[in-house]
């Protein structure tokens, strides 16, 4: 019976995590004003519109940030924590599940940037003049975190170290911000 519960929990995570990742990518690409007509952008819009459009009627954007997408992602992440807990036999408090969901969403955000930076670095080493549709999106997405470091730390002998510095900073965010939030949420969730 435990194997079935874990298998169902795995499937639940796959379904929720894939959709939440699409939602967060859409949110980030909107925030950096990436090309809406890019095939990846169009895919994200079509996948997320069914749940996002009804929420946008109720929750407006604020300062270029799609608040409805953020609320939906956080709601789905919190629901995933609650459903996963129930499936595995735990009763979790809503406040604890909310904190755990917040930490999970922050993890996802950090990992999106880590993966985007690593892909961009690998492509720049393998084929620096790549003209793939993904490259403009990656540059646009990673620009806000890489450019401030590039301005302060110029290339050394033609080598751009800004991705390394940003990756270390992102890992520190996981260790010093996300993990403590998750641990507090876990304590509250199980006690509550």
C-alpha cells in the first residue's frame, strides 16, 4: 500500500510541478518583457491560460508583475503540499503548508535561473553564435541577474565570470532563505 501512495504522490508532484513551472516561466518572461511571439512563450501562454485567465478577471497586475499568476502558483504549490501530506497520511495546517509552498516556489524560481544560466553558458561554449529561438529568451530572462554583476566584474582575459558569481549567490539563497522558510513551515504544519 505504501508503494501505491508514493507512486500517486510522485504523479501528483509531476503534474503540479510541470504546470507550476510553466506558470512561473510565463510570469518571469512577462516580467522581463520577453518576445511574446517566441514559440516557447506561445506554448506557455496556451498551457497556462485556462486557469490563469479567470483569475486575471479578479486579480489585476501590479507594476508589470502578473499578480494573478503569482497567486495561482502559490495556491497550487500550497495545495500540492496539503494533498501530498494527506496522501502520505499527514494532516498539515494551512499556515505551515503555505510556508512550505512559499519555500518550494522560491526553490523553483532559483532553479529556473540556475538552469537558464547553465544552458546559456553551455551553448556559449559549444556554439557561441547559436541562433536558436531559445537564446533570446534565455538572454532576456537571465539579464536582470547577470548584468549587475557584469557591470561590476568585467571579463577577465575574455572570460565572463558573472554566471559563476550569480550561481553561487543563487545557491546561497537556497541555503539561507528557502530552506529555513521550509523548515519553519514544516514545524508549523505538523504541530498545527
